[in-house]
C-alpha cells in the first residue's frame, strides 16, 4: 500500500464534494491537500471527469513541483497550488472551482461587496478580485504566475490570508483555502452563496449600500472574536 494512501483518500473525498455541492461540472475545478511533514501535496489529475475519478488517480506532488507518485498528469492548476502552499504555510488545503456566481463576478472583474451579515460572518472585507494578469505574466509560466497574482494582490491590499480565505481572479474564477481541505471546500460553498446573494441584491437594488461597520464587526466577532459565542463550546 502506498505511504500516501490516506492523503490520496482525503484529496479524493474533497474533490468529490465539489460536484455534490454544485460547484463544478464535468472536469472543472480541483482540490488539493498538503502533508507538510512529508513535503508533498495531493491533487486531482488533469481532465479526469468526477464521475470516473478514483482515489488511486490522485497525483502526489512535491512542494517543489515534481511528481512523487501517480501515473496521470496532475491538474493544470498544480503550480498555482504549489505557490500558495509554499508561501502560506498555515494552509492545509486549496480548492479551485468555476462555480457560476463567483465566476460571474470574476468575469466582471469586480470585488464582491460586503452587503450582508452572511458575508460578515466569514470575513470583514469585500471578497477581492485580482486584476487581469499582464501579458508578460500570461506569456511566462502562466499557472505559476497565477499563484503570484494572488499573493501580490493580498500584499497590495494588506489582506491577511488567514481572515480572507478566498479570492477571485479577473476573467477566470475563484480559489479558496483553509487550515484543512474540508475548510477550503466549505469556503468554496460559502463564497458561491455569498456571490449569489450579492448578485441578487445588486440586481434588485443597484447601488445597494455596504453593510454598516458596526454590524460587520458584530457578526464577525460573535463567530471569530476573543469572546465569540456562536455555536457550542
């Protein structure tokens, strides 16, 4: 049995949640899981339909970007995952989808504005949309540069990837992450729902105002603050 069997199974389970949650179609999207002690991460193989994906199809990659185990080509987004794993050492999993509403905001090159308490329950900032990549970045090592597009945008905005665990890439689609791959999947589902709510709100009332600061902080703190009281202890 492979020493990476447990890692492959965790990656497979995360990937299979994406179609179940309505976040992907056919071969769209991918999820990855890192094992930092072993210096590897597991990721979905490129172009394999979810309907036929098996745990043994999952590819094991080194953090340096080399195939460690697997007979299939890894996801075309593998280098993007590697950049994020290598620079944000607190994250345990990454998810990339082309979910409808989040991707629509990305294609419109717009941040998702913080309009309601559902959004504020998860982060206190607008969900950032990184600008279109430069021609030089596109012509270079595209997927590697995609990772840097995310890193650069967070640095430019002064955003913490610990609080804002999601991003849109202009004309592309969303990426999410978390301390575990399960949290990354959760964040993808939450992002899609927030994107849908924001679209509907903006359609019903063009120019809808941003949620007031007091409510933003109240809803975030009651879930994540030092004196949080949401849920069970």
